[in-house]
C-alpha cells in the first residue's frame, strides 16, 4: 500500500486541476450528439459524479497532519471543479451526484478498521467532517440542478468492501447532508447487501 506524506515545512497543498470539469465538458459533447440523434431521449440530464475529499486522501495517508493538509487541498480543488461544471454545462441539462465512500467507512466504526487499506483512522469526528464538505459544496449548486448522493460501501469485485450491518450509518449521514446542504437533495442512494 502506498502512503504519501506532505513535505516537512509545507502547511498547505494546492491541486491545480483535478480535471473533472474538463472531462465532463468533453463527455457532455458526446451526450449532446447522442441526444440530437435521438439515442438519448429529450429531458434526460447529464449526470456528473464527484467524489468527496477523503476518497482522495484517507487511503493513502497515515498521519493526522498529512491527512488534514491533503484533504483541505482536495476540498479546495473540488470547489474549483464544481464551479467549472456550473460554468460549462447548461444547468437545464446537468445533474450532480456526490459519490461518498471513504467518508462512509470513516463514519462506520465497524470492526473492519483493523484491515488494510482501512486500518488507519483520522482523528476527529468523521460525521462533522462529512457535514463540513456538504456545507461547503452544496450551496454553490443552484436548486434548478438536481443534487443527489450515493453513499457507498465500496465495490471490490462486485461486492461491498464491507457489508453494512444496517442502514443506520447511511440514514445518519443522509440526515446530516439534508440539514447542512443549504438546498434540497433530490435523491439519496443507500447500499444494501
């Protein structure tokens, strides 16, 4: 398993481009072409799925300092990517979905945490971190754009990385998201075995 560290003396990271906006714009052109040909029916929206910050960082860090600095940098970069999407894809065609996986693992304090790649756990309340990501990103998205969230327990060879005991963690996270979003959620997808 690879672990990455922030160089000693650096207290902030800046990711210049995560490329989600660019790839979405490129894919949107294909979407428009297929819609014009009638392959995609009128009224169907172009969905862009965005991972949350810990999907980038928690699996490859091993200290609170590195995790905090890396995650803040990714969070800032996701704001930029979201703004790019909102400027380049017509709002009447766009739907946005958050793909939330590692934050679900962090919130679920099941016994899987002793196994790699999930052995390391960041300090602090993972529900509070999740709520902060929701509160920072969601209000940027106009109500005219459907917003959804996929709460994920992973997909390793078409099997959850861990099986949820029940939907309690997902329901708690959904309630936090609805409370912190500053706008409506149009759909929330929860995993079941």
